[in-house]
C-alpha cells in the first residue's frame, strides 16, 4: 500500500462503459410482472413511462453498455471522483484498519444521483421527449434530474415529499434554479395525491406516494416520460462508474478491500460501488465481505419480506420482486430522506437472497454520531444517508481495534450535507429520536402485499 491520502484518476482514465452484473450472476433475477395478468412485463408495457434506450438497458443481458460521448462530456464536469484514505478518522478511532471512501459529493448537485440523471435526460431528449416527471425524497434526486434536464433542454416537474418540502426550502430553490417546477407531495393535482389527502389531510408524504403522482402525470401526457432515481436495473448500472473507478484507484493505492459497506435506500449508490467488486469476487480474484446498511426506521432488508410488491403507494407500477415492507408502509420522517422507501432494488434484493451481500440496520442517532465524528476528522459533512455506511465502517474499525486485525474497509460517501444541515442541528441539539418499529407495525404494513406473492 502507498502512503497517500487521495487517489485521483485522469479524465482519460474515466470508464467508457457501464457494467451490467446480470449476466455474471449465478441465476437471473425474477422479472417484473404485470399486475393485471401476472405475466412478465414487456417493453410495450413500459413505453408510456420510459424511452426505448432505457427499457433496453433495463432488460439487457450484455455485460457492458457503452456510455454515449454526450454523457461522457457532462460526466467530465466532475468525474473521475476522488478516492480518499481516511487517515485522520483512522487515527481518531485508534484502529489498525485502513478506511477508504469514494467521494461522490464532488458532483455539481452534491451526490451520486447525477451519474444516472445525466444519461436518463440524454436518452429521453434523444427520443424527442420534452418533459420528465419524477419524485424526490431528500431532494438530491430532484436536484440531479433538474440539472440534467437543463443540460439537455428537457422540462422537469418534481413531486417532493411533503416532509422534505417543508424541512428543506433550499432544495426547492436549487431545483427551480435549474428550471424545474416543484410540487409538494401529496399534491391536489393528481388522483393519487388527492386520494391520500382525502384520508390524511396532514400527510407528510412518502417516496411511494410521490412516485404514484409522477407516474400518473407522465402516463397521461404522450410527450412526457417518468424518471426514477434508484431501484431499477438501468439506474444501478449507470452508477457502476463509481465502482469501476474505485477498482482502478485501489490499484494506485496498491491495496485490496476486505469489507465494502454502503447505505441502501433503493440500492443505487451501493450497487454502483459494489457491483464491479462483486464481479471480481465472483471471478475469484478478490474476496471482500459486502454489507448493505439501512435505517432501523425503514428496514426492508432486515425486517421486510422478499415478495412481489408495487413500487409505489397507489399501485400504478409493475410488480417487482424485492425486499419490501409493503407499498402502504409510510416510514417515520427520519432525516435520511433518501432511505425512506418501502422497497429495494429487485436486482440487489436478488443478490442478497443469493447470499452474495449481507445487510444490517442502524438507528439514526448512531449514524449522526458517526457523521459528526467523520466531519471532525476528515472535514466533509456527510449527507444523512451515508452516515449509515460510516456508522458501520466505524463499528468495523472498532472491531479491528479489539481484534488487532488490519482490515481494509471501503465505503461510498455518496453525498455531502450542505443542504441537509437542519438534520445535524437536530442531532446537535439532542432532539433526534430513535423509534424502533414494533413487530406489530411491520406485520400490519405487510398485510397490504398484493395477493399473488
Ligand atoms: C438518494 C440517495 C441515497 C439513497 O438512494 P440509493 O439509491 O440507495 O443510493 C443515498 N445517499 C444519497 C446521498 C442520496 O442522494
């Protein structure tokens, strides 16, 4: 290993293809099903929502998909992103472990979401789509898509989960600066939104509700399409630029990860980091333990079931086989808004079912303690979501301190918190609460699963 603090690649070393892990898996993931027929959905079913190029990527069996030159040109604004060795955090923890983090907060919008927003806006614009609709939880995805739409001249309309719309006015201003139109969700301009408001006038919203609203609007407008910032195969594939770069950076570092951890909301930053490493592991070249970290308040991997469920609350999407808490589950308004989703990427769920990736859940106070510890040693204030990954890195580093093992730990620091500082304010004021879900609440939520599972 070398004694450097950061590992940088030249623009000329940027990956020129995304990696599709599906052909390298021991078995293919179960297909999405049409809720009416129970049959696998075909490209035609998805055409009202997505452009052909992305539908083809969603079902692709090719190991690599070339990144279009127009997309590479935009990626060059911030890629390749740096890999850091967290030497100061290691010292603060007095651990023999070596900790590395791949930092995606260098994108213009401050998170990894731009890696998929840019190709999604590009392919839609190339097929003549004039408007994209979407949902946003914490606001990172909405900001990323608004930025990407501004680059390719596409209109952008965003449903922002009410809790985040109220807590994070700066996110809305950022999206509007890029030219997007932003609605709080639930809103009174869609059937799905009105249905929720009729029952719960004070609803703080959820990603599932916001997805229903954005899907409904796109489906009703022939020149509009819908864009999703996580969960789907093509989204995880776009994010693999993170892991491909990190593999090259580990060569520069002359080191090899033993443990890879990442936070999972829908699975995209995690899949993006780990899939290239999992490819190497499946080929027998490396043997890292790979671990997903989710919030204790929204534990789809650790307390949900693996079953067919809707991706949204109103039941407008195809049925996806995934780890889910039930599409009616409304998580507590925890501060890691990007992790408040009832389901999980079907591809990643399948990989977890196959025993290739493990999962843990951590409550938010421990995560913010990790975020503060990281900020005070490394300087970057992490977004609330990756504090979950950092909390697990710290647990692992402290285990190494006990055992004396010199493990190499890698994580994705997938965004910074500059627009999420009220969450830190709440933590620093001692006002953050950890609420454990009761078994009864989990069982109630799972009762709403569609019968066909
Ligand atoms: C959206 C988001 C997440 C959660 O989504 P994944 O698809 O699981 O990555 C996590 N961290 C940040 C910074 C996000 O913007």
